[in-house]
């Protein structure tokens, strides 16, 4: 039996995956990230936080799940996440770095999906059966953030046993 609930394990696996984005790999990324620059469930940041950085959030209103048979404790459906990224501005073209960071995140997720075609995304066995990467949107500094940023939707198809949230 696992020591953490399934959804937390999935979020941590996603965080570790994104934290491995590095210019030192053959995949040709624009940025270097690490565990100290990728957050889960955090939406308030300040001047002392690292740039570039990412935050993985859940969308506030969940999608409906597929109704299981009456005697089943399993649930499956789409879990909507939002990846938010912040970067240092380019004074002449403020959103260019945010587009590059979003491209790095999309590339990493696409490579992860391609490597795990056999329903074992992030080593989760049949719990994460697909991931879909949204189009994303980039914004210049505004009333939301003093830095340029992006939002990227990530949809995960997950299967979980509601009667056993620690299931492996």
C-alpha cells in the first residue's frame, strides 16, 4: 500500500517531471528549472521567489466523473490542472520569455506522454491513462502579476479507487 493518496502522488510526479527541465539536456530547452522553482498548490508569490518558476494548481470547479457501476468504488474521468509560469521580463518584448517557458513545459509534457504510451505515465500504472496539453495563454505584466506569465491547462484522465485512496 502507498504512503500517500493517489492525487498527491500524481502531483508530485508531475512536479518532479517539470523540475527536470534543463538546458543541459539534449532536448534543447530555453530554461533551467529545479525542485525549488516548481510549486504545487501555491498561487501567491513575492519578490524573493525564484524566476523562472512554475505552480501547479487544480481548476476550481471539477469536471463530472464517469458514473461507475453501482457496486464499484472506482471512479474515472478527467482531472483538470492549471500550470502557471512566471519569468523575468524582456523589456523590449515582455511576453517572449513566457512563451519560451510555456514551450518548454509543453515540450516536456509531450515527451512524457510519448514515452509512456502504455498507460504508465509517471509510473502510475493504470491510474493515469492519458494527458492532454492545452493551448495556453501568455500575459504581460498586469494587475495579476508584476512579471510576464502564462497559464496552461493540463487534463489528466485518471482512475482511482475511492474506497482506497492509498491504492498502489
